[in-house]
C-alpha cells in the first residue's frame, strides 16, 4: 500500500511539473510574440491628453519611438511649433521629451515599462520607470497610454510603424 501511495505521489508530481512547464512555455511564447510585435521604428500619429476636468486635448506633437530586438527603446517627441517659437527669440526654447533605456513587458496586463537610463530633456526621469499600457490596433497602430496613480488614462500616444 505504501509503495502505491509513493507511486501515486510521484505521478502527481510529474503531472504538476508537466503542467507548469506547458504553462511557462506558453507564457514565454506569448511574451516572445509581443516583443517581436514591438520591434521596429514608429512615428507619432497623435498625442492626446485627457485633463482631469474632462475632454481631450491634442498636444500637437511629432516624434519617433524605437524598440530593438535586445529589449531596449528610445523615444523623442516635441511640439510641432517648437521651431517657430525658437525662431522668435535668442533664448533657449525647450519642449518635448527624449529618453532611452531597457524595456520589460507585463503581457497579462498589456503593460510595457520603459526603464529610463538617460534623458537629456527630463533629468528627473533617469532611474525611473515610464509605464505605458499598450494596444495594437487592427490597422497596425501602436497605442501607448499613460495612467495616473488612480488608473485614469491621462494621455495616449498613437504610433505608426515606419520603414517596413
């Protein structure tokens, strides 16, 4: 009887391990598929902000974002009118964002985290995480949404892949 119990326990352990391996393998396959979907260069189609009081505001930005096959990214964006504003003064005119760093994905929550390694425009971002909630649309666009601490979407950047 003891021998049968040991055999049943061993079979149950092997079955549990096999299930875990299949689940892990499926999760890794999903993660790899998402990473491959991200790899490439994109141009900014729109940057819409959603103020707390409601409505939406077009930030009127242009920009680029790139994800590479080594889990790194870089992004740059600026107001479209920045050159015209700069031409009106001899003072330094600033605006926009630029940063780079490694990337991690939370596939279950459609979340990508940009771990900021460097940012010449926002020095306070260095060492921080820029969390974005992602969606790939049917027409091939990548939407990255920003949420506040309460989970409210405060902005959405929509990107179109270029150079394919």
